[in-house]
């Protein structure tokens, strides 16, 4: 019994050492500081959560050009946030991020942070996908 308990302990120790460690998930906490928050679906379908663009009680569906026009009209341009809803591949996600980073940087934004959408319309607490400074994106 003592031998089997020792072998079990050694086995547990060996498997715990070989378990790959994953990087901690960085969560976004700067919704109040963001000058614009865009929930991106496609170039033809985005919602602007901040400043909220509504048609009555509902969020308006905006095309990319309308989102950029609104982004350019914001008095402050320190932080733009783009929430990515769905990308079929890493290549597509990288393409969308590069495009939006370039468009918003050209519009004068100092930082552009990309978040991964998780159910609901919340912004704070979403996982950070990429940003001009991911450590700043979560207040660290």
C-alpha cells in the first residue's frame, strides 16, 4: 500500500510538471475612458456602443464608413475599442484588426484595443485580443 501511494505521488508530480502553462487572460477595464466602442460583425454591420448610436430604443446598424465618420467627430481620441464578434480564422481576425487599427489610427486615435465578444453587451471584463498596449488595457 505504501509503495502504491508513493508511485501515485510520483506520477501526480510528474504529470503536474508536464502540464503546459497558459498565459493569464487579460480582461478589459477601461470602458469609461474609451472615446468610442464599436461592436464589429462585418464591414456592413457594426454597432457603436459608446457613444450609443440608437434608432429609438434599439442600437443602430452602421456600415464601416458611418462608424469612421462618427469616430472622427469624437472630441477625444485617446482610446478606441473594437469588440470582435466572430472571425472564422486567425488570418481573418488579424486582417480585421490590422484594417481597424489603421483606420482608427489614421483618424487620430492613440490606442486601439480589440476585445473578444462574450455573450451580452458588456464591455468591461471582456478578454483583450490585441491592443496598442495590452498591459495598459487592463489597468496594469
